[in-house]
């Protein structure tokens, strides 16, 4: 069984390409299929349906498997993306804001935000891993790096590149080295966070409208605002 559905509105849509949703039998061997398709010049990214945090974890683990000169070039590529790529900079800057949606003392919450926290934790772990200098990496590929403290993100030194042409060339080189996988996984994951935040904001607003307790209603309205702000920030960061 093989069913293919075009996803014209997918968050990871690339100009000139159309993502597809493929449904297969449970025992379908994607490993052999992926290798065969790549040999024909077709990129195939297999994602876990309904588990975006796992997709980010898989990305981190596969990145950790690179060694030697390849690992060094990829590390330089990640540094360039974190320094110069507008989308990457915006999404990384969002991490503290999204971490702030975690359950806290005295705040109202929504179970959907637990999934948001799983995705945010996996995203933070990914960047902590790829930003670590090659010589300082001592963890095994399957071992998760320590999470960043709440509200903190790995900082990047200002880039010495100033000219637009030099920046564009550096980004083009970095993207060529790194490939499209990170972009697809990140956009898919952040689209899920945006959806969850939008749903929570709507539910929190409705709950506030129905509440007869002024203090509780105010807390739900605050949660709704924070989730709406987060969803809007993701939309702004992930412009086509």
C-alpha cells in the first residue's frame, strides 16, 4: 500500500518543490527506499507523525555521527546559520519566550503546552550540540546534552561579515554543506508549536470569558496573550 498526498500548504514548502504525505504499510522499509531515491537525486525526509520532538532528537543524533573534516565543516556551517540566517536567528531568539510557557507556580496551564515544552527542549538540545566546538564534544551520539537553563540560549559572536554579497555567499555555502533536512524538520516542528499555541490561546480566552472569578479570568487572558504572541512570532520568523 502506498498513498501519496500533495501538501501545498506545508510549512516546509520549498519554492519549486511540493512536499508530500506518504502513507505505507507498517513494515515498509524506508531505509532502502531513501537510499534508492537519493541515488536518483531525490531527497526524502521521513518524519515521525505526531512527534516533532522526536524528529528534532533524530536530527541531533544524526548530526552527532559526523566526524573529522565533515563534522568540522558542518560545525562551521551551523555557526554561520546562527550568525547570519534571519530565520535561524529569529527562531533561536524565540526559545526563551517559548520556555516561559512552561508550567509555573500560580499560573494556569493547558496540557498541550507540555508538548510545546518537549519540542522546545529538543530544539535547545540540538543547538547546544551543534554549537559545541568539535574538540569539546565528549558525549556519545545517543546521549542527550544537558538542557539550557530556562531563558538562556547559546550566544553567537557577531559576524565579521558586513557586505550583503559576502553574507549571501557565506549562507549559500553553509546551506550547501548542511542540506535541507534541518530546515524541513525545524519548520515542521515550529509549525506544530504555532498550532498548539493558537489552540491554547483560543481555549484560554473562552475559559476567561466563562469564568466568574476575576482573578482566574485575568490569568487565562494573560496565558492567551502569551500564546498568541508566541504564535505570531513564529509566523513572522518563518516567512516564505
